[in-house]
C-alpha cells in the first residue's frame, strides 16, 4: 500500500491581477512539511528552492509549489498566476 500524499500547499493572496508587487505566502497543513516552489514555470521538486518566508512578486509570475513530509509522498502541485500591472 502507498503512503498518503502531503496536503496540497495553499498560496495567498489569491491568484489574479494586481496593480503592484505582491507578497506571496505558501503554507501547508501537513505537520513538519517542507515546501518547495518555482517561479519560472517548471514543476517544483525537492531540488527546487525551499520556501522559508514570503516571496515578493514584482512582475507577472506563475508560482508553483509542492509539499513533502516524513511519512508522506509529495503533494499535488498547486499553481497560482499573478499578473502585475505597474
């Protein structure tokens, strides 16, 4: 039997169009989960940048994230696209 996946991370604020830079936070409900993310359109893996605090988005960007924790398999990928009009 397989191990359950970690919870899919949540990215805030909601994806959409914004008039200026946005501070993006990524969270996960799985205990002790490590979150990995990308901002270049590639699918995140454990080799991607590890999330350690808010990320400032200053231009149109697609943020993707996954979570992994001991005893769990990797979560589903969550994708959020931010359009920044400045």
